[in-house]
């Protein structure tokens, strides 16, 4: 489930340093969180979609690694991002 251009722009302006900042850790985590939430809803409806479930686990692992990196480099930004996205960590 790819994100639309409008959703990416919205997440970039909300979490990035400027409108073109798509590579920062906070923006990447926000985009992954949005994709994970969308895919979770899909998998609740389609319980036998095992390929999609594997993609979900891949995205969760990538987000976990990005959050670990973000916690090491910018702890205050990490805490703010966790609260903003509503993640349990």
C-alpha cells in the first residue's frame, strides 16, 4: 500500500526540517508508521495474506532500527516523536 503524494507531503512538512526533507530519521519513521497502520488494517480484514504479513514484519523491523538510531543521536527528538506518533516504546 504505497503512500500518496499528498500524504507524503503532509508527513514531510509535519516532521521534517523543511518541505523537502524526506530523508531525516523522523520523517522516515513517520512514513513507516503510516504504512504499518494501513497494512495492519488490511491484514485484519484479509487474515490469510501471509505475504503482506511478512512485509509488515519487515517494516516494523526497519522502524525499530531507525528508532534505535534516533534514540542514540537525538534523545529529545526521539521522545517527542514517540509521543507524537503514539508508539509504545
